């Protein structure tokens, strides 16, 4: 069973964001985005990948990238799908009010979930498309794809491919190239924050007489 770090929303919640970390990181890795987004009205979850990553002190991985057949991928997809399906019962927030944000291997997993579940939107950072992934016509989440043009780990062309494939599938996708390597830089954070606020607008207080 997957575990996750949870920062509850200040009621009433306007939706929820699920963070999926990259290869060799863990659930702590993306939590800094909480302060950047400054949205206490959202439930924030950071999911821990199921497998221990060899050669790291506390790193995790969604599946084994060291082997060409990527063992563990199908199991990770099934586990993450089950976790997300169970989430609305905990938060009273439907998947249609849920944004997924993934980095690198977590971005690839975000795409897998976007093709399986009716989530609100996808935030894809420095990711790649699994060759086995086929997108169904029935699901068209809105997406933003950020990718460094000098990324030495996952080439920028992988981000372009994601954007093109999402558009071909009927999804509304925007591609943001940034002058960075394999990380989420300041321009990307700003664009992600804008996307989040567009997709899950903050609750506005009703003025009293």
C-alpha cells in the first residue's frame, strides 16, 4: 500500500493537489512547492513511490529504471490508481477537483494516471512518455508541460513529445520551455502556480452588509 504526506486544507477546500516525486527522491522532495503555491485552501498530498532506490540513502522509485524492461511499472500503475480512487472518500474532494503534479519519473506516472482517471488537470515537469501508454479519447484533462531546454537527464525533446501527444489526444496542453536543466526552476514554478489557480480558483469570501 502506498503512503503519502498530507497537508490538509483550511476548510472549505477548493480542491486537491497530488505530488509525485522523481526517481531516487521521496515524498519530501516536492513539498517545498506548497509554500510556492500559497494555497492553504487545497488539500496537498505527496505520495511516496513503492520501491527502495538502490544506491540512495532514503530514495524511492516507482519502478526500476536500471533494467530495460522497467520491472515494477505495471504494479506501480495499479497501486497508484487504487490510491487515487480511494482519495475522494478521505477528502470529500472528487477526482474532477484533483490536479496531479509529477517530476521526471513521477511525471511519467502522472501521465499514466491522466489516461486512466478523470482528474482535473496534469502538471508535467521534466517528464517522459512511456512507450506503452495509449491515451483514451474519453479523457481530456488540461495539462501544462514544463521542461528545461538543457536537461541532461531527460532531453527537452521528451517534453515536446508529451505536449504533442496530449494535443493529438484532444487534451488542451501548453508547453513551457525553460532555460534550465533537470529541475523545476523559478519560471516553471510561476507557470505551475498560474495553472493551478486557473484550474482550481481560490474561494472568494462573500462580503457581508
